[in-house]
């Protein structure tokens, strides 16, 4: 039986739980990164759609300078709002973590 444990990478020193914890954390970080990317893509799509509807009243073969300016400002406002909300949310989460009793 001890040969089996050695072959499978298990040992009595407790390395398996640490290894599993590291793998779990790596998977969770990967999922977090994928979610962040999906959120940014969704923000870009929504901002583009809403700003296009607002700024381009008569679609044509090219954008006028006023339409370009409007689109640029509109997209900038979306990203400013997203950044502000993200910072506020992270701050709130940090405060909530700090206020939780240690287990």
C-alpha cells in the first residue's frame, strides 16, 4: 500500500492538501480572470450599442466629427462609471472581509 501512495504522489508529510489547495486557488483565479474579461466585453458591447444609438442619429458611410466626439465622450463616461463602481465595490468587499471575525 505504501508503494501505491508513493506512486500517486501522496505522502504523510501533508503535501497533498497543500498541492490541492494551490490547484484550487489557481483554478479559482483563472475563473475570476475569465469573469473579469467577460464583464469588460459586456461593458464594451453595451457602451458601444447605447452610445451608437445616442450619437449616430443618421447612419451613413462615415462618421461626422460631432458623432466621433459624441461617441468618444460617451464611451469615456461609461468607463469612468465602471471604474468608480469597481473601486467602490472592492473597497466595500475589503471592509466586509476586515469586519468578519476570524475563524
